[in-house]
C-alpha cells in the first residue's frame, strides 16, 4: 500500500502534485513488474478517474519520465526518471548515507531485515532496506513504500517521539487515508504511542501484516528533530521480549551513531561490537 497526504500541496500546484504522485505510484507499483502496471490499477490506487490518470501519464511519457510497454501497455519508469534518480544520488541523501553502516551492522548481527524510514510530513517513507543472513525475509515493507505515521515499527517510532500536539495533528491529517488500514484508528494509535514511550521502542506485533513483527527507534538530526527511524523486522518467534530488549539497545546505539555522523558530517563508526545473537524464545 502506498498512501498520499491529501491536501498537502501548495495552492495552485494541484496539477504538478498529481503528476508527481502518479510518477511515484508508477515507480512503486511497477518496480517488480517487467511489463509495467496497468492504467486501471493506477486509477484505482490513486483514486482518480481513469481519463484524468491517462492524460497525466501521456504527458509523463512524452517527457520521458514514464515508459509504456509496447506488448503489455503497462507503465513503468522511463529513461528520464532513471537519469534524475542518478543525479539525486550525488550527495543528496545525507541521512541515508549516514545510516548505511548502521543498517548493515544491524542486519549482520541480527540476521534479520533492517530499514531506514524517513518522515515526510504526516507520513513515513521507507528509503533504505538491508537484508540479513538469517532464514527470514520480511516482505511487509519495501523501499518506496509510504504509510501514515504509526503504521509499522519505524513509522510508529517516529510518531511516538513527537509531542502530543504533533501526534494529534498527524492523526487528523491522515484520518481519511487510514480508513484503508484495519486496526489503526485514533484510539489504537494513541495506545501504541503510549506503549512505545513506556517500552523505549516501537513494536509492530503483527498488527499491519499478520506474522510480520518489527521493532523500531526514532532518529534525531543534529538539531534534535525527529526525522527518521531505524527498525528490525522478522517474525514473532524471533522477537521475544529478551531479544527485543537486546535489539532495541543496539538500535538506540546505532541511532546515536547516525546522529553523531549527521552532526559531524562524517560516516558513523563501524567498530561497535554487535549485540548478542538471537536466542530461542
């Protein structure tokens, strides 16, 4: 699922915003489909009329940001989008670069999948994913997935780290989008926020995708603002209480390493010893 923060665009920029949202949808939904994604699916996912979606797609194809497969008529990213992505990689993702060593270290020591989730207004965007060497491959979250704050461990860690007035504002902003998410009404999210604060980490105990468990902690920038989260995802059997405590401690250490790197403008240290290996729970 890929949610969009409705009403967030500046006045007069609706057409540009719709094109960018559609480009984003093409990127996410077609990433594992060589034949692209259909017009019908894009219209259904975006919630916009098929004719309107087709007009925007035509313009994006003409500009080279979207390509249409001649055999399937499906849409995928075009050459111009690839060029733009390559240019964006030159020093633009300072947070992602600073978090890379920590994500790798966490994945290696835990054997599970690790994520960097970045705050985007009242939403959270997965920007980095690192696979561990263990037998579990958690597919509940992929790079490019965006959900309202509170949905998923990293996203919940960000929400819980905000003051109550910002939590309330975020919940109000995402209320329409959260109708598509079962078990995430305001009452449930306030409960999860309070539990996360008490535990010292956010826990997704299979609430979003059955069987998928994860824990996350917030990431602060040099000015102390909550900008992202680090998380580790696996299954319930590998995230018992004792191991959660061990991983949470390491997540907090890694988060501090990333913050130090952002402050100093250097890569985070890669010499910290790993946490104890997973125990049977």
